[in-house]
């Protein structure tokens, strides 16, 4: 599983990354977490307003700082 956090390095993007890592740990799932800060790459996902969460190249959330519980629910579906 490859998870990307799309954002420009702001506090909200960092919080989303931290919450994602907590959710992965809680579920005991190994995944590669990549922070994408390049605007052109973000645009390829159709994201113009970060932060966004991408799981295996599918945007599952954008413009929202998901809480750990919310990310756990999303990961369980995937």
C-alpha cells in the first residue's frame, strides 16, 4: 500500500501525515507514506486545495484534516 499526503508543507498537511501514521500503527498495517509537496504532481490528482490523502493512487479525502479514527475507517475499507 502506498499512501500519499498531498500538501505544501503546512501545519495541516503535517497533522494529516501524523494522523495517518497513527492509524497505520493502530491497525498494524505496513505502508509507504510519501509526502508530495510539488503542486504539479498534486494537480495530476485533481487536488487544488490541500491537504489531501491518496491511497494507492486514489484520492480518498481532500481539503480536510482527517482525524485518526476517520483514517482508520478509510483504511479498513481498502
